[in-house]
C-alpha cells in the first residue's frame, strides 16, 4: 500500500512535538555537577603512608610524568643487640598532568596501594607548568577517592577473598578428617577389646 | 485636541505592541526550538530561564560598528532595513483584535487591499539590500527573494480574495463580523494556501532559500551588521506576528469563539495568533529547506491551482446560499 500523501510531513511534526515533551539532555555543568560513572578517571590521588619509594610507578609510566625524590634514613635497632635498618623516605612525589595520559598503569602497578583514581576533574590551569602537582595536592585528592563500587552480579570473586576462603576450607577439611580419625580410633580399640 | 490625543495614544499602543510582541515570539522560538531539539535554550540572560536573551542580543547589536561596504550603494544600503521593517508596523495598525472601535489601530475600509499591498513592500527591503550590497551572495539572495515574491504573492492574494468574496466586503472588521463557524471547513484550503504563501513571503524556514545561511551566507543580509541587521531580524518576527494576525482575522474568525463573554473577544484573537506563531516555529524546526526549484514548483503547481479551486468553491457556495 502506498503511503498516504503528507504522512511524512505529519510524522516530522510528530517527532519534534514528542521531543518537546521529553526531558532535555542539556547538562548544566557549572551550575549542576555531572553524575560521573563509577571508576571515573579524573585525577590520581596519592596515599603517602603506603608509598615505599619503590619507583615502580615512575618506571612504568609510559610518558615519564611521575617525579619521585627520596633519601635513606637509618632506623635504630628495635631490640638491644639488633641490627640497624635503613628505610626510604619520600621527599617529593609529583605528577605532571600536562603529560599524563590517564592510562592508570601507575595505579595498576603499585604493589602497596598508594595510588588511586579520584573522580575530581576541575583542576584546569591557565599555565601548563602549573599542571605539575606536588604531593600535598595529590594527598588532598586522596580524600576525594570514593569507596570501591560493589561488584557486578555474577562477577568473579576477588582474589583475596578467594585465597582466604580456600585456606579456610582446607583447614576445615583437615579438622574434619582429624575428628573422624579420633572417633575411629576408640571404636577400633573397643572392637579389639571384644575379641 | 481630543482627536489628536486619541490618535497619538493609538499609535503609541500599536508601536509598543510592534516592539514587544515580535520579541516575545522570538524568545518563544528560542525556547520552543531548543526543547524540540532536546536542549534548554537560553538560560542565563535576565536570570529566570533566559527571559531577557533578546534584550541582551539587542544591546549587543547596538554596540556593534555600523559598516557600509565601500562599493555599496550607500543610501539604498542604509535605507533597506527600514523599508523591510516599517510596512509591518503599518499593517499592524489595520489589524483588528476585538469587535469594538478601540480594538483596532485604524479601521481601513479597503483593509485587505491595504494590508496585502503594504506587506508586499516589506519584501522590497530584501531586494534593495541584495542589490545595494555589491556582493554576489547578496545579489543571489535578492534574486531569489524576487522570484519568491513573484511566485507566492499570487496565491496569497487569491486566497484572500476568496474570503473577501465570502464576506462580501474587503474591510477586515467587516470580514470578521460576517464570519460563521462553518466558514472554517469552507475556507480551510484558502487558509492553508494563505498561511503557507505568507510563510514563503516572510522567507521563513522551510522557505528560506533566499536567506539560506549555510549556502549563500544569509543572502541579502550578508553585508549587514549591528543595528541594521537587527532591524532585518526584527522585521522577520514582526512579519510572523502580522501573518498570524491576518490569518486569524481572515480565516479563523478573529474574536469569535465557542466560549467567552462579550468584551473578551480579543483574548480569542490573541490566543489564535499565539497558536499560529507556535505553528510557524514548529514548522521551522521540523522541515528541511526547500530547494529553489521545489519552491517554485510548490507555488505554481500546487498553491495557485488550490487557491483558484477555493475561489471557485467559494463562488458556488455563495451563489447556492443566496
């Protein structure tokens, strides 16, 4: 059946009228903060206490935007007659966000959980040199890091929990076996006594 | 003395309407168009939902330098915006919005003639601008305007003639007074032809081939800036008001309505004008621009035969009922 003449025109009018009754998609950003998705990569925060100055992040960074300076300190022996230990102390930790490409490799590679993604994104500067942020600024951003979002339904179990659960199950099995053996031993003795 | 005061008051009111209502239509266009495209439109100027956006635009235009191109025909170039704008002011004087003496700027006996003749002058502004700018895009725009004026003035006049035949008068208040509700289906074709042809004459999208900012950079207005450009824009919106007012008076029965007390007829008129203005905006958002040959074909092969058929129908019915 050929279309009714003018039905296309009516359809066009209907589309615009329907759009007018729907909610607009405009983001009123400076007035209304955007709702960011979980795990948003806004900026990198540093939790200094966890940092051991292992330099892994600085070495893995693809564009070398992490600057770390440190010195060694000697810690006196903990117990009398013990040996003195040496320890790394962080002097400078800076990330040049004009170079950073937000790949997140430094965060992935940190073995001590000292680096985190923060959703904070309003740190534009008028001078590119001011985009190199030092440890105090990185520490401020640390406090904006949100709690990790809950796992998706059906997601793989986190590795730590899986390992802990495996150990617990192993221990349980061992204990059960021991209990069984302990029960069987008196029975055997009884049986032996009858004979 | 009293007469002078009366005339002055009427002129002041018409002028105020002329300055304010087109801005209201323009602001409505900003907002309606935005929401039809899923946007919000102006939100800052004036504080509440950008109500003063067009005022801000006006201030901006007034601040701009007034430039006349070196090669332009200076006088004509400077005069063109006034020629485009003033006819709509004159037409507004003659449009009645209520049945009483006080609801029209000036009763003109040959209202339809006056109104249509003066509206035709408005398009001359674009022609003058197109020729005087000494710019090939302006000239193209001007030529297209001329072609459009020739093509669409005829169906507009024929459709208006049909109403004049039906009412037996060419006075605008006379036509509305003679209006009965069954004129609506009787004159519907003429009404559509009049409205579409009027839109084309205003060079509103989808009939904005002479302006076509993406093709010939605003056609006749290419060389204009500042206040003179603003006057052209104001002429477009004043034209919408005038066209909607005329369509209301001629085809939709002006102040007649199913409900409403005596003395409130002007509310009906304004309501009908507002709905028509919304339709004008709606059409702009919904349809793409017609190509030049499609424009001409629509006028000559569709609108003019339809208008002639409407006149024939009007004549037959008129003879049959008399």
